[in-house]
C-alpha cells in the first residue's frame, strides 16, 4: 500500500493544488480516466469544506489529505481539526458515519449549512464515502476502484 500525503494551510487557493495532486495520483494508481473528474470534484468539495471549517472556527492547523493506493482501490482521506462538525453535517446530509458523536450545532460554525451541502455533493459523486469524527476533528474517506498495477513512488 503506497500513500502520498499532502498538508496545506486553510487557504482557499490551496484547494486547486489538492485537486490537481489528487487527479495525478489517482491516474497513476489506475483510476479510470472517466472517473477522474469525479475525483477532482469530490476532493475539491472535501478540501473546500475543511478550509471553511478551519477558517470559520479559527483553527490554524493544516488540512491533511492522504491519497492511498490499495489492492484494486484508490482512496482519499481529507481531515480537518474541527471536533464534531463532520458527524453533525454527515447526519444531516444522509452520509454514512462511523465513530464519534455529533456535538451541538452551537459548538461550531458550519458556514450556515454549506458543509452539509458539500457532503451531499460528495455523496452524489462518490459511491464509497464514509465520514468519521472524534474530539480531534473529522475525516472524509472516499474510494474508487483502480485497475493499474502501477505503484506509487
């Protein structure tokens, strides 16, 4: 299993770079060309959501993105450091949730429901999506089938 890790400050202009890196790594991992636009869009939504959460909640830690080539699959995890936001938004958007528990909405700023909409868009783009959270923050994990025998460096 090969993994590429990306960390960037919570600035909107870095989301484009994350999308480009995700598409390049997905292509190398063997994700079908027809699906690469979905990968770019889903990563863009997940990273934009994380950036928005960090900025609206005053979190200065970097956004973390892990791109992993697994056996016949390619997965991406986008992690934020806002406790409970991922679970509360995922519940509202109807996305599967593992671990953690929702915190009261007043305990974090979700940019007036935009995060819930972002998760709904991601779930529409990605068949295999999972949201988890704990007291340290949330993770959106997305995966796609990969057929290549090429491995990441």
